[in-house]
């Protein structure tokens, strides 16, 4: 990029800080309306295959998205994805890079709130070097297979490998607001079941909404993990939403308003998008995931969620460099009148200290208590709270089913936000059982 003069970057940084300081998690979300759209239950349609990969499309009209299946070693899986969606990979990388440049150059309008220390680095070093510095601080804590997959994708798609690596640090450098819940037992309509929500509230004006994709991984052997699905975007191999073949799923919330229990953040450790991916790729039980989180070198302030239908159980996690506290329905925090404990439910609305959204989320859970299903969460919980502007995933982990909605792309019409749009039903058992292409 043609870098702005240093003094302009510093000025942009100061303006950005003022913008961030003005933000607060207060007020009440506007009254939402139920999502009365029917759920699209159509089967995926085959498009084409390459060595170690298959491409499908699922959904109809403007709510359709790609499903990419990849098999083999990390390098082979990356190469297969890069081959199947070559043009989209090139477009995605270019669009994300430009978006990052624009967000730094014009901070008064930015919707991705970069962390303060990263903006200092950009002011002193420029965007490329600031991202390379962050890579150096996290590389030794990152699974080497991650870089093998990126290399394969870059070679197949003809994109710059360094740029592809750099944009994967974006999640670590920004703050987003999201929501989650895990529900079981008496809260659900079906006994002995587990239901989980992951609602992503992020940069709806960014390029991500133009490239929705589910990537289903079929590792060649146990060294590289178990089958899992990454719900995200073309060329994005970190995980913030997804399920694995062991009927486990992840949720995540960025924390902009922590309390003193979080302690300090750190720049040195495993990027959380890689940690969440490792949970999906390697862990077969909730206990394994809890041990992974506890024993990892952690970085930024987050709330994580992991569900395991085999128990069934769900835990949320107060996650930071100095804390890894796990919550069920009996010890859920923060403790506040606006965040009441609900039997057989764990939930968090938009942030840690965020009274208004948590109150609405709790109310909608209680209104539907005892009859919660994936359909009621889609119809009566998420759209009323108005969470999940970019992406919403509702996991029926017991039935091995996921329901996914994405924000309106820049070239589409209809409702803007994912929680307003049509959900696509995904039979995860069938996706994980997909046979590799004939060689």
C-alpha cells in the first residue's frame, strides 16, 4: 500500500481512540420482530470436483452459499480449496486487505475497532510490518499445519501467501460484539438434547458478507484431526463458528467491556481463531476442550462457548491472558439482576458488561422456556434480541443438524442482517460422511 505519512496515521489513531472511547454497551436494543421465513431444507447441489476436493452449493436464490469439501493433509486441503474457489479467493483476499487499509485510513467511520496497541504499531511501522510483528508474536503458539494449509491455498489460488497470512490475524486485532447460548434439560422441548447458538455481530459493511462458505474438512488421518466444518468465508481457515463430527460446536464473543476479573490482555500467545479451530479439529470431548483452553497461552478478552451433545453439556468461558473460568447454569457470571441465572441454560448477550441485551436475551429464553427448539431460537429469540448481523448459527447438536443464515451480500436484495434472513438447514452427519472424489 502507499502508506500515509506517519503524522497522518498518528492523527488517525487519535481520532480512532476518541471514537472508541465514546462507544458503550448501554441503552436498549430496538424492539425486534419474529423471523417468519421458512427454513430452507433443500439438499446441497454438486458443482464440480478437483483432486482432494468437491464444491457444492446449498440454499436457493440470494440465500445460497458454497459448501467446500476438502480431503488429505493440511497442504492438500488448502490446495484443494484454492483450486475450487480460485477466483473467489483472489477477490476475498484483495477485498479484505483494502478494507483493512480503509478502516485505518478513515477511522472516524470505521466499524472494525482495532485494538489500541495495533494502531500504535501501524502508526510507527505501517500496516504490513505491524501485521508481520503480530505474526512473530503468535507464530510459535500456532499449529504448524495452519501454515501448511495457507501455503497450499496460496499456491493453488495464485495469491500472496504473506498477505493471506496477514488477514488471518484480523480477528485477534479487532473487537466485535456477539451472543451465545447453550440450552439442555428442562429448558428444551426435546429431552436429553443440547441446543447451542452462535450469533456473530461484526462489520456488516465489510467484504466478508460477499463470500459466505462452509468448509468441511476430512483429514487424511488422526494426526491431522477429525472431520469438522468451518462456518465462515472463502479463504478464511481460522474458526469462529463451526461443528465437528463428535457433535461438538463452538461459540465466541469479543469483550470490549470486561470487569477486573479478566486481568490483563497479552499479545503473545495462540490466536483465538486458531485455538477454536483446534478444538473443532482435534477435540472429541468437552473435557478435552476445557483442558486445551486452560493450558493454552491465551491473549485477548473473550467469552467462548463449547457444547458437547454426547453428555449433553455446554460451558461458557471467561477467557483472557490471565483467566480461564468455566460456567454452567449454576455459576454463570457476571452476577447481576440483568443477567439472571436460568436452570439448564447458559447465555451471554453482546458483551460481558451489557445489561440491555442480556435482559432481552434472558426474557426471550424465559418466554420460550420448556419449548426451546432450533426453530424457536430462530423465530423468537435471535431476531427479537437483534443479534447476529453478519452470521447466525443454531446448532441442534443432538440431531447433528445446523441452521445457518448470512447477512445480505452487497450484490443482493432483501433484509440486511443475517437474523432477518432465511436459514439453511445443514445435515452435518451427511456432510461429514461425504465420500472423496474419484481420483
